[in-house]
C-alpha cells in the first residue's frame, strides 16, 4: 500500500530566470526593440508608392502597354515618377478614357495634346500630367506623377 504524503515545503530560493528576462536585462530590452524595428521594416509599401503605382496602372488602357518608366523618387518637398504608355487609341479617345479611369482626379488643364489632372488626398496634392507624342505605330503618351504637400 502506498502512502501519499503532501509535498514538502522548501524554503524559497531567490528568483533566477531560466530564460532571458526582458524586464530586467538590458540586452533583452535591446533585442525586443531591434525586433520591433525589424518588424516595422516588413510593412507594406508606403501609401505614396502605392498611390503612384495605382495611377500608373490606371493610365494603361486595354490593349495598351507600359513603356519606359522611372521609379518614384522622393525629395524634400515632392515625390515624382514618370512613364510612357503606348496605345492604338487616338489622343481624344485616350484622354476621355483616362479621365474616366482616374475618376477621383479633376481636370486642372486641358489643351489639344496635353491633359493635367489633380487630386487632394490627406494633405497632399497629386498631379498627373499626360502629353501626347506620336509614336512609330500609334500613340505614345508621356505621363508624369508629382505629389507635393498641400
């Protein structure tokens, strides 16, 4: 027959963490902070980059193609990108199509072979300027995107 005894009480020993205790160890605190910084690096694309990419996609009509482009570059007071769109549309048809495609933008200026659209968003002013250039086959449009504080 087994006799069950209550557990023995042992005098409590001083607390010794078996693992890295980030609350009392400066190295642990540093590791946690580095982890948080690195986790922030994996975040999604900054909003201005996403907005510029969205505008780029919305300026290429069905059957058209994206030509040469420069990536978005940021300066102290603005961010800029440019690209070319090649299409078989006529300029007037393309201009109407892109106005509808970029429906959140308003027409700021229109001339026979140029179109400037603008939009205010979260304290910034976005400008999209489109200029028609005759290509070897069809229409080539030079597009520039500029974002500035408003």
